[in-house]
C-alpha cells in the first residue's frame, strides 16, 4: 500500500465480503477482511466428523447473472466448483414426486466452503477477529475488537455481516443501521446425521412439504465428498422458531423422527448426530426503495456516501450465494466509483 492510498476494511469473510474484497483489490486497494469465525465461508461453511462431512449451511447454488455464470465456469475449470447431479425431488407425506423445472445446481468441491477458501487465497483475511465496535471519527472508521483494542482506522468500509447484526454494530453511526434494523432473517436448525450404511431411499435431496423439515440431502452424493453416508436435515423457519432454545441433542432427535415421518424411512443405523442453529439463516430483503440504495442497475448494496460505508450481503438481495456475491461486488464498485 502506498502512503496516499485509502485504507479499506471489509467486515465478514462470507461470499459477499470476499467478493467485495476481491473487487477492491482489483481496483488497486489493499483491503483487510475481518471475520469472527475460524475460517472464511460464513454460511457456506462445512463440518467434519470423520468419516462424515456436512455442508450444514448453503446446500448448493445457482447461477443466473451472466457475469456470475462466467465466474462459475472459471471456478469449474479450476476444480473449485462442480455441478451436483444427485436426484432432487419433492417429498410430501412419504410420497416422492419429480420437480418440474430442471435446475443446474453448483457445489463447492470438496465442500461448499471451497469457493470462499479460493477467494480468500489472494486476500488479507484475518479470522478469529470479531469487530465489536465501529465508530466514524475524523473522516475514518475506527474498528475495535471485543477487548476494545483498535483494529485500525479505515477511510472506506464494507460491512457484510447479516443485516440484523449490522444494525446493532452501526447503531448511531450511520443511517444505514435504521434501514438494516427493518430486515428480518429467519433462523434454521440444521441436523447432521452420519449412518453406518447407505440409506435405502432413491433420492439424494428433497424439498419437504407438510413437515417440520424444509430440506433433506445426502451430502456424500455431492462431488468430491468423503464416502461416509452423511445426511443434512434443515428445519422450516416455523419449526425452528418454535424450538429455538431447545438443546441440540433434542433438536437432533426430533428432526430425525421428522425425517422418518416425511420419507417413510428411518435414519439408521445411526453413527453420528449433531445440530447447528443458524440464527440469521435466510433474510427477507426490503422492497427496493429508499434513498440509500445503490440505484443502478439494481439495489444490490446500500451506500452511506457521506461516510464511505457500504452494507452488502444476501440481506440486500435475497438469501442466496449468487446474490451475496453480486452484492459484495456492487458495494465495492460503488465505493470505488465514489473515490
Ligand atoms: C441453512 C442454510 C441453507 C442455505 N441454503 C442455500 C442454498 O441452498 N443456496 C443458496 O444459494 N444459498 C443458501 N443459503 C444462503 C447462503 O448461504 C447465503 O445467502 C450466503 O452464504 C450469504 O453470504 P454473506 O457473505 O452475505 O453472509 P455470511 O455468509 O453470513 O457472511 C457474513 C460473515 O460475517 C462474519 N461476521 C458476523 N459478525 C461479525 C463481526 N462482528 N465481526 C467480524 N465478522 C463477523 C460471519 O462470521 C460471517 O462469516 C443458505 C443459508 C443457510 C443458513
């Protein structure tokens, strides 16, 4: 970094934060990315319990935007992503039906976090670093960790933590905080199950109806995974809200029962089970209006122009990997254009 270059920080090393940082680096900045997690990835993280592996957040992603499709093809050529060709069906009260629309589903290889790991490779990403306060003083953002230690001061800042959390961090510091406070995000209990044998069902993933589960998937049917028979079960937002504070073991037991009700097949012989609660799993973005949206071509990120702050992430555009990627990119471009 040269003396006159603006200092830039990104909060969050999920897909949005990494895409923003990549774009800022491309524009000649040297962004520092802070994440409170152990590694990059955010909601595209994975869990290991050998011989089982679980993508316990995002299950796959789709690509519709032309530029994003091009990037995905490039990552495919690098071996970072691949199509998931498992049989995905709809499931209602034990009855299996085919989905109407054919969908190309992409997954990270060997796990969903491969994409974040790839993006982080060429960036300055500082994990295990929670940003606990952000204050705008003398034309720069001062970021501090939980111990109150200064992480640095930055002239440009992109915040990609889930919007309800961004609202709390930036309360009283930016007009964007009030808007972010209006965004609701639904929680999701994820249950991770390892079996001693292959489960005798003729599908690899299913959207569930009339159930406390919204989605079930055989993780080892995705490309490049370990062979252990690994199932991921996602509860509906309603079920999760009703059982938000239940201990993990009880959540696992109840959703394993729910699996049997939904599919007519018992998840056994059981070798491993655990549960993870995503508190801000899927956001419900606001209507695309308001003075602070990046107006053109679509409100993919929010900009506080006076304070050189952008909010980005799936909360701005809808709970999807593609949306998060495009939002981070849009936030970075808006800040670069602002100068
Ligand atoms: C259960 C579940 C299933 C999903 N299924 C799909 C799917 O099938 N397809 C799809 O496309 N999408 C899916 N999604 C959504 C997808 O995962 C998200 O849209 C996307 O990963 C969001 O990326 P992001 O960068 O906006 O946010 P995140 O991934 O949440 O990244 C935010 C980052 O900020 C960090 N952070 C938070 N607070 C702080 C702080 N104070 N200081 C420092 N760091 C902080 C977090 O650790 C995190 O890494 C799913 C999500 C969940 C939870």
